[in-house]
């Protein structure tokens, strides 16, 4: 069962069970909130976020929000929905396309889905923004990463610039020159990842940031990550000044809640979500749509 389905089912049950009376009372509000909090925690939403969310709902529910004419369940669903939207970031956070060419640095831990996402993002912006993308393979450490990018690019008709295991700083510079010569107005750099953050990698990424002066530096995070992803995000952000996050693998049976807490805890917008392995399985992140999904 996917994260959205799991969450929606549990959330619905928490609300329906406790809000059987047509009106909201202090007692049923408290009971419902207890279960809503548990559902959030079970979905691996960060404790602090779950607390904040239920607190806000409680304040609104007890503080005169109650509307006599409207069914209690519906009111509670709306309250939860509104607060989820707030936690998730309110509105769409689009890619900054003002700089010509637009340069996007994708960073993240190994296996988070960077290479797959680089190709998906190129496909999406080619179609939606009529961009002429160039993919650049800079992951020289993971065996097969560059070949994987080349295969993905070839299947989508998107050129891939790579120089094998040459120093990625040099390759990045050459890629910028290549893009200019060949009229590419979007360059997506697929950088190396590690299983954990280490200093040499962060130095390399920082150098790449200076070389490419990215329009966007996006952290790709695995939707199956646990709470440690918050620290990982903070570490990357400290050095690289991230502009946003992409969450992958939300199609799987991940609990997903940890990554959905990123916005509230780090203030970084979630820009896209990955929902499959195919080249089209990437969608712009709309907090409202996600909240709709989380409430079935
Ligand atoms: P990288 O090491 O960060 O470059 O990670 P990869 O791009 O190689 O992805 C690791 C694995 O996750 C691959 O098998 C991908 O096909 C898979 N993957 C990436 N994004 C998604 C997604 O949104 N959904 C699913 N189901 N699998 C994904």
C-alpha cells in the first residue's frame, strides 16, 4: 500500500471513529487528535511536526472555529487538511528559470534517485518549458552511474555530456562550454553521492556549486528515509545553500512522513516528487494536492 493510501485510510478512521456525533465537542476533538497524532507518528512524520500540527488543529477546533451547521467529520477533515497544507509549504515552488542557461545541481546521498531524477527533470522541463536540456554525468565514483545516465538520456533523446572519470570540476567547466556552443538552455548536473556525508564529497560539491553557479541546487531524498534525513538535509544545506528538495519513491510502500516534515523543519520547499522509475514519473509538488491525497 502506498504512503498516501496508508495514511488516508488511517486518518479517515481516526476522524470517523471519533466524530460520530454531528457536533464537535471538546471531548471528541481531544480523542480524534490523539489518534491523528498517532497516525502521523506511524507514518513517520517528525514528532515535533506532529505535535505542532495537532496543536494548531486543537487551537482552531476549540477556539471558536466550530461551525454549528456543518458536520463534525467534515469540519475535522478540513482542519487537518488546512494544517497539512501549511506544514507542506502552502503553494507550488517553481524552478527558477530566469538565468540563461538555467543550471541545476542535483545532490544527495547515493541511491536517493539522483540519476533517475536528473533524466526525469530534463524530460519534464523539455516538455513543459520547451527547454533544450543537457545532462551532465559527474558521478565518477559509483560504478555504472555515468552509463546509467547515458542510457536514460539516449532513451529520452536527451544528450549527455560526460568525460568518464575525469575530475568532475573539469568536466563541469567543459559541459558549460559545450552547452553554450550547442545552444542548450538547461543544464542538469548529476553529482556523486555517498552512503553518508563526508568532507571530500562536500568540498567537491561546493567547488561544483562555484563553477556552475546553479539556478537551483536541489537535494534528492529517498521517500523511504527515516528521521535522519532531517540532519542530512541540514548538513547539505549548510554548505551548499540548497534551494529545494525532491522526494523520490513516494510510489512505494514507504511511510514517507519523514521527508514530508522537511519543509517545516528546514524551511526548504519541496519542489518535485518522484512516483516511479520511468522518465515521466516526476511531478511538481503541490501542497494542496498532497494534502488531498493524504486525506483520501
Ligand atoms: P542515485 O545513486 O542517487 O543516482 O540513484 P538512482 O537514480 O540510481 O536510483 C536508485 C534506485 O531507485 C534505482 O533503481 C531507481 O530506478 C530507483 N528510483 C529512483 N526514483 C524512484 C521513484 O520515484 N520511484 C521508484 N519506485 N523508484 C525510484
